[in-house]
């Protein structure tokens, strides 16, 4: 990386970490440069351990800073973010800007995946669109970021031993090799394998089921175990669901759900967690509580125009 670009990005990272958002032209440049990096990524890149895995963030910026305080700053810590940077919280712009800056500044140390909220349709309902218009005076920044979202990988593996999608599995594929063949550079479809990776959830029932979310499927322990066996994975790490302790094992340790937004929506009372994977593939979960509240719906910086509906809280 050119010294001048590294210096520029370092200054922008420092500014955003003070909860200041970039100028519109800086965001446009950031997203264009990041597209060039992501363009060459596989649909399911393999990430080397050691790495720290992060679940949903959902615009809770001060909790994201708390996460870095606990887990360490990049590039000293390698990070794998499993999506849902935006919506629900008050600081989607700052959260997504920061993770994209870190990806561009440290492309081999930071991996960012797509979540179901990294889409045009969902962000117009759950807050990111409104926040962009409020902070920038137009929808241009929203359009630039949502165009970038089409380039994000669909899932990742860690040393080819752990599988990390945002949501879950799909009846449309059995192997990672099949996922690598998908055409990912598009809006998340309403159905099919890309949709399922973003939206599906593990369930107590066996086999495949209809998802109460209206997208994706539910999948049982038999599905998880067969997928892990076929692909040589120890277990699946995914995000996408609120869990009160920050992480939750299911399917007899075939799946773990990781959620990294404490006191989700500023009212759920849950802990958050990150998962550290060391160079020997040993895993450790670190739980944390919310950072002290700053800002909020009644602060000068934030005005919430309407209450977003709850599709699945």
C-alpha cells in the first residue's frame, strides 16, 4: 500500500473512531477502492487463524469501540466480521464506515462478510437509509455503500475447519465448492442459496423447515452434522440471531451462534460476545456488556424519525 494512502486511511480511521463521519466524496473513494479488493475475493474465502470472529453489530458504534477495547485493535488482532453492520442502532454510518476502512487499510488482517441487512431493501426499512439521508442530506452515501455490499463475500472458512456464514445453510447446496460457483455480485435475492446463507436459522426440529422470518429456512441437527461431515468442518459459527449470553451452542455443538450487539436495540438486556480462535484452532468466547450510553434518540446528534418494525427480535 502506498504510504500516502496508508496515512490518509489512518487519519480517517482515527476520525471515525471519534464518531465523526467522513465527507461524501471520501466515502465514494473508500467504497470504490474497497470494491477493487473485494472483487478478487472468493465467495467463501479461507481465513487463517489466529482470528477473532464478530457477530451482528447493528449500528451500535460505542459497543463496537468496546469490542475493540476488549478484543484488541487491528492489525494487532485479525478480525472476521460476519455481517449486519447497519440498521437498528443509531450509528450505522459510523459502524459500516469503520469496518470498511479497516478492510481497506488491512486487507489481509480483516475480513468482512455480507449479512442479511447488507441489502438495499432491508436498509430502507430498518434505519440505514434514513440515517444516511439525515447525516448527508441525500441518499448518495446509502447508494454507494449498498453497491459495495454486492461485493462482500457470502461466508468464510477458518483454516478450512470452521464454517462461518451470517445466517445458515441451504437445501440448495451440500458443499463449499458449490457456494464458490454462485454469482454473488447482486442484491440479495428473495430465495435461493445466497438468500439462505443470509437468512436461515438452526432449529430443534430435524430436516428443513419454513422460516418464521419469511426468508431462508430452518435447519435441524441432522442437516448441520451432515454438512460438517461432508465438508470436514468441526462446527459452524454464525450470527443473525439474538442470544442473551452473547453466544449459544446448539445441535450438540455442531453450531454456535455469536451476537456482538449488547443490549440490542438499546432495550433487550443481552450480553454480547466475540470468539477468539488461536493458531492451534482453540476457541475462546469473550462476553461483554454495553459501553456507557452516549447519544440516543433524544440527543442533539440523533433524531429518530420513525420506529422500525420488528421482523424478528
